[in-house]
């Protein structure tokens, strides 16, 4: 129980970041606008921020190539339904058909709110406020009124030109096939016949922070990761929380990918072999109960924006790997990710037969515990031997209790204890070492159930409709706490009565910690406890009841068995 508590404590401390409290808007709210990314030719200097009200609106120039009415273009595939507007040739929504949102409809990872007129996804940013505004409000001519994406992919092109010499073109290539969440973007902009370097804006960012649970305290941890910046540089994945972006807003170099993510979804640019500069900003958007903080970014390349891949979709292992093998590391499986991946594949394999992730978790938990049966059995047997020796150990400790820790005489106590252990063939560490060997598997499975998108929206039975959310009736956490009490009463221990009473407080702490945990994780812990209880009864039957031993005088213990 102590070791289990330490595992959770270390996990919460090292891997679960507290959710930053959303900043409430002031009496006179300001429009949240991300600063522009620098042009490729000015990669070493930050670009000036583009303010929507930086200059008065200029008279509209006559349009040579464009449209007269704002229109929407729907791009649809088996996996995605995207909606573009020809105003600015920007992305309005990106719905994932295989993932349900809070209202039960297809999950739209792009917030539908228009935050103070801020440009939407894939808006062109030049660093010049007036030109950015013109491009944002321009009505582009679309190559199609609707696009159906098949296995071979599809294209959508937007074009605009006016009499002032501004000419813009955006081309979107939807990959389809094994990369259904990838769109490749090309962008060209010229003014007066001169090419203008551009950056692409992510819009307001992504996130579904309404799924966040708990208060973020130790007894009520938040198991849902809020939106944050993420990038891959020199083989290392770096995550930057929204609260820390003020000092790390600009990132550039040979970035394999960079963008934003939340617990289950991601929006990143994958530039290939080109140098990339990203500039992050925190955007506060309205929420159903409180304002939400999202992370936006702008991406500028060292060269033209030509066929740059963007991944907008779920953190699904196989989908990420199909785009870039290193992209799978955006799933925050922790230090035991090398073990999590086989467990994930095993869980999906079992689910292919059972068709229910709740029962699949139970089946895989039983299989894992069955494999670890010998180690746990050896640990319990060792603890039983230590329990049998406890009266004699206590008698030795009582004789030296009055000596200070620095007294050389206490060394004799250690010698007597070691002689006692040697005589009875007991290793004091043999009870812990086998259990420690099982920790990587248990910790990996814990990480899997905390992060796997497969559990998002997956029902179990009865009142549990989503294994990635907490149990709404708190039945499974309470059952888990009860089984922990039962298991603790059965487990052999050499602790004194006072320590045993203190340890009985552990199940209460765990129960409070797991009230807001994903129900799939609680089911795993509950089934593991039930298995451990059953194994304890079986082990007790195999080794018999504890033997009552009275402490013998030291002289008697030194007599060899042959001389007795």
C-alpha cells in the first residue's frame, strides 16, 4: 500500500500538471489577438503584433479575381467534415466524425466562436496590420462549392486579386487514405508584383476544456490536460503550459513539428526538412460556465509555404505514426512509453473480440495480474516469514530501545537481527523487491488508461457511458476504497499496531483521489484489488495460518538445531 501510494504521488507530482486558472475578463475586455509570426527573411527578429484596430479601414479596392458573396465550402471525408469560408479563405470548423462532442454531435476541435473578429484557421499573416486585415476580409474565389475526399485525396484552391496589385492564392490538399486528418497547405502572396513572405495562423486554437474534472489539488487532481504548446526539437518533445508561454512565446529552428494540443487532440505543423518559426499566444474565449484559455500559434517557414503538412485530429497512435513516426510522442505516456505501446495494442486486440473497452480493461487486468502471480506470491510468502519473526525482532529491539541512535551499542542490535534473519533464512528486502519488479507494468497500464483516446466516449454498462470520465455516481471509487481496506487487513505486515492504524488511512486518501479519475482507470484499480484479495486467500491456504512464536533468549537462539 505504501509503495502504491508513492507511485501515485510521484505520478501526480511529475507528470500531471495543474490546470491554470482561467483569467476572468476585465470590465473593458480587450480583443485577444495573437502576434504575427515573423517573415522567413526575418527569422531572427519577432514580427510586430497585428492589431485589428491598428488603422482605420481603407476604401475597398475593386476586385479582379474573387467573389461577391460570402460562401462556405464543405470538405467531407469518411473521417472529417471541414467547413471553409471564402472570406479570407479560412477554416471555420473541423469536425471529427468518429468522436462525439459534449452535445453528442461530431467533435469540432476548433471553437465555433468568433473571438473579436480574430482570423480563423490558416489565415495569412504578413506582419503588416493593414494588409492582414484586407486579406482577412477579402472574398476569395473557391475552385469548388463542395469537396468529397476519397482514398486518392482531393484539392481545394482559393484565389484573390484586386486592382491595388494584391494577389493571393491558397491551395489545400486533403490527403485521405491512411492520413485522413492531414491537410497540406500551399500559400502565395504578392503585392505590386513583389512576393510577400507569409505565415499561417492556427486561429484561436483547439481544446475541449469542459472535460476537465477536479480542482487540481492533491485530493482532487485534474486528470485532463488543458491546451498547451508542444514542439519537437533534436529528438526531444517539449511541452509549454499556457501559464509559461509569456517567456517562451517564440520558438524557431529545425523543428520536426510544432503546434498546440490538449488531452486527446492536436493541431501541429509538420514542415519536413524546412526551418520553422512559431509564435504562441494565449487566447481567452467564452465558456459555458467560465472563460477558457486556449493556445494559438503562427507558423512561418524559411522559404515559401509550399505543401506544408498540418495534422488536425486525435492522438491516435496509428494515425499519428502514418504521418510521422515521431509524432506518436505527442501522446504523453510518460517514462514507460516503451511498455505502454504493447499494452495499448493488447487492449485493442482484446477489444476486437469483446467489443467493449470496459470488459477489455477487466480482461487485460486479469491477464497482467496472472502473469505477475509468481512475483506477488513470493512477496507475500516473504512478508509472512517476516511477520512470524516479529515477536523475536521486537524483543531484540526492546532490549536496545533505551540506547541513543549514536550509541555504538546499537550496532549489537543490528548484528543480532541479521543473525536472526540468517538463521531463519529470511531476507528483509525479499518482500519488497518482487513487488517493485511489477511496478513498471502497473505504472505503464495506469498511463495507458489515463491517456488513450480509445477510451474517450467508450461506454461500459449501466451508468458509465464514458470510460474517460469519472463515475457520475462514484460507485466504482467507493468499491475500490472498500477493497483496499479489505486487502490491507489481509496483507501480512510486520508494522506495530500504531503504524497499522495509520496505514488504514491510506484507502480513504486513495478513494478521494480517485473520485474524479477516469472510470476506466478506477475499474482497472478495482479489478486489481479484487484479484489481489483472491490471491491473498489462495496464498494463505497454500502456506497455512501464521505460526505463533514466542521470543527466545539470545543464548537459546545460538544453539544449533543438532544440539537441541
